[in-house]
C-alpha cells in the first residue's frame, strides 16, 4: 500500500537507483535530517541527510535528493517499529 504520510527523521528508506537524484546504486538509508522540498508542493524532490545502513557504505552520512514519487512506491519506506522518540511501543 503506497504511503501518503510525511517523511520523518528516523525512518528507513530502501532506495533503488531510480529513486534518488544521481543514484548510482540501490541503498538503504536512515533519515537523519530533512533539508528541503518537504513543504514545497512544486519541488519533485526532498533533500535529506541520512546514514547509509545498507549498500556497502554502511555508517556513512550522505546528503541526497529523493524523488517524492518514489516515497509512494511499495517497499521504499520501511514500516515503523519505533515511535519517533526511539521508544519501543511494546515497552
């Protein structure tokens, strides 16, 4: 099911090469900061600062522009298992 929820800090994204600007490989990232584009309806991208958690560059910080349309594709946004403050909901 496509997600219409706003992108949040702490969310994990599974990005394919076509999901981000100048994408040279698929990678999984955890959003650290949302820089621009989120609140601009005319921007086709959201600029984020993220930590790579999969793609052979684990732990590196990247600044990338993710296509907003990619965020609506099934499988790009990992289901949230934690609250925004990092507390497990089961506890």
